[in-house]
């Protein structure tokens, strides 16, 4: 399946698993029975969260899934024929074991030419936004999922696959306990969404000083923090402008208004602005963030805006924000973007490759991303395609 031979180990920053029906409930305490359930709606199985049927994922059982890379050409070349999302994605496939279990996935990675990968859950991204009013419940469901992941997809599988426990930061003590447990289970990276933390007093930035006990533990542990695109809650702003109600749909047909605003990636820009402007990286300068499936086209604009703010009020920052960003963040550009400008801005040592395999919007052949890096030298290719993350993880490649 690999499209070419390479002379360096390839590490994919963005791979996903598909959860089983019991992923969120196998280890959920009895007192929360019924919070997550599957129901039949007009002949289709849907997930029900707290009594509300969700369409966030069209088929939450993942018995059938979209073909990997089905939307690849759509994102690269647009939609000149005006096809619907359903027409673009096409017919699904029966879910292979390699999307469900660790050992078959490792065999598939060998076929694809991948040495290693981060493995993220898929259904997990619907949890936090639907439990913002009950952070204790949210933490319980997150922990139940993390226990399932640790059992089915070990956090460090043969030093090649690294699945990521989800951390919800709303309750600091709960987040600290989840981090401690995850590290004990071998986690090398944790997963967070680009969204405010929701506690009993409502939302606020996870970069504010009240969360310092958590970030102190993160820094001391040395784990990487992956901020991955998710249901971040920004859909409620689109609803206000549209005069509408309803949830974010991960694979639905967006309206023109929300599609236009979503393309600006305000969620990740707000998260990065908070991390820098609220001084998190001044208080904890050794934190390391990997930005996955958020694109990279927004980075130059954000850094210009942050640096302009610094010029207006330098007393509020410990250093120029662009310097902070280039030291503490690693960015995964989308496959449809030209990454070379980002490499020129940040350096090859701060850009990472990710395929989003096996999702429909990703690459059907992960190594085809090399085509987007034409013109870079071999040392730059080796860093972007795997070296950067292998170094961050402290992984020594063995034959």
C-alpha cells in the first residue's frame, strides 16, 4: 500500500481508531447508567446522550465507515460540480479490524510504510460539549473511555503506536487525577480540544492560573499535549447568527455561513491566543503542544496579530509571542495546504505530518503527503515526516 520507499522512519501525527459500542460505557459507573445509549431511529442506529439523540456521527456503531480519503480530492480541488456531502463521500465500507484493534492496525501501518503514529478516538469528540453543565459526569465518561482505550489500544503499543487519553480540564482535581492515571498507564501524550474548560462556574480558559496545578503536573510528567480539532462549542455562535438550533455535525453538509466562518479556524486561534496571552508558557515554559487537524494557514496571521499586540503592550508579555509559539508548538498543516510557507516561517523542526487516516477527509495513502513537500531537502523531509515527533517522544527506531 505504501506509495514509495523512504530512507527515514515515518511517524503519522494524525491516525484514528473507531470505537466499539461499549467504548463509553464498559467502565462507566452504575450511577450513570443510561447516560450513553444506542437507539433505533427509523431503521438506523443512533447514539443517545443524556436522553437526546445525536446525529454528530452518522453511524456511531462504525459497523460501516466511509472509505479512507473519500474527500481527499474535494478538499484539494474543490467541488466544481456542486455535489452533496453524501455524493462526495460515496458508499461506505465494512469496518476493517485494523480500524478497531491495535495488532491489525500495526500490520496495516507496516503495509503503509509507517513506523509509528498517534492514535486518537473518533466518537470521543462528542462527549465534552454535551456535558458542559455537569463537569463531574463529563469526567466520569472521559475516564470510562480512557480505560477502554488503555485496554483495547494501549497508550504505548510496542513503542510504535501511541494512543492518547482524553483530558477534560473543567475540574482541576479531576483533571490532575486523570493525568496521573494516564501517565501510570504509559501515556506519552494527552488529548485536549481547542475550547474553554467548563466547570461549575461556567466556561473559562484552561490557561488561566487556576489550572496551574494541572499544568505543573503536565510539565513535570513530560507528556506532550495534543490539541486536536473537535466539537469545540463554537457551533452555538453559528446558530445565533443563523437563528437556528442544533448540534455540530462532524460529517454533515454545512451551511454557507458556518462553512465560511469555520474556514477561519477561530477555535484553535483563540486557544493559542489564550495559552500565550494568559501567560501559561511563561509559568510553564517546558510545556510542548502539538496542534493536530487544525490546519496551518492561520498561523502567519495569528502570529502577526499577537506580535502587534506585543508591540502595543510589551509589558504584558515575557517575550515576543512569535518566539513563544516557535519554541512551544508543533503544527500539522492540512494535506490540501501548501506546507512550504509554514516550513519557511517556523522551520522544518516545528512542522509535522499527519494523514487523518482512516477518516474520509484524510489521505487514503499517508505517504502521498511527500508530494506536498517537493523542493525540501532530505533532512527537512525526515524531520517533518517523522523525526520531530520521534524526538519529542524519545523513541529510538529499531529495525
